[in-house]
């Protein structure tokens, strides 16, 4: 970049010049890097029986939007945001479905083997926002800033949800 153009840059200038050499990875590489995180996140949100459907819908939506994505995007937070929205869509659709009255209820798919099944069962019992925040913080290893982007909330709200969720988990497991 020319010295004259560099002199006009301020902290408020667009940062496009920093990312000239950065490009999005091929979608298959992106998928391979994030599929386990997304499936685990969706399993925690919608349960193991609906997680596969939400997983497929998430990556179909991601594939459609991938060419329009900026090169400097946080891919993990982006795909987890899509996954969260698909989980919400599935919950809304489930509430609209008619319930059979003469049939026996379907038996849920048995949960996948976990190292700590009682812990994840307790996490599953948390309210949705706390469950999402706790899962993304500890199982997803995201920062509070990234969780705030996924949940479309402030960092303070995310910190509060994580704190309240951990408090309820301690009470439940104690």
C-alpha cells in the first residue's frame, strides 16, 4: 500500500487492506472443521432425535450463503448462529404439529454415549438461553464475545446466562 494512502487510514477506516491475502477455505474443509461442533451444539439444543435434521438444514443453509460470506468472517460463530436459528425453527415447527391422540408416543433415540451423561442431562434441563450459553462456553470453547454473536445478545447477558446456568447446575448436581 502506498505511503500516501496509508497515511489517510485511521482506526475508523475499513480494514479491507489487512485481509487482502485471506480467503475462505473450500466449503468441504469448512464442513470438516466444524461438523462435530455443530452436531454437538444441535444435540444439546434439540435433542438427539432432531439433531441430524437440524444439522443437515444448517449446512444446506450455510452452503447457500457461503459464496456471499466475507473473507474475514468468524466461520465458527457464523455456522453456530445458523444452527441456533435452525434449532429455533424446529422448536417452532414442533409446537405447530398435531399430536396423535390414539397412538403411543414415539420413543426418543437413546442418547449418544457421553463421558458424563448425568452432567449433560442436567445441562439439557436448563432454560434454553442458559443451556446454549453454557454449552457454547464449555463444550464449544467459545469466548463470551463469540457466544454473544451466536445468541444475538450482549456480552453481559451471555456472562449472566453462563453464570446462572452454572449456578443451577451446581444446585442440581450437588
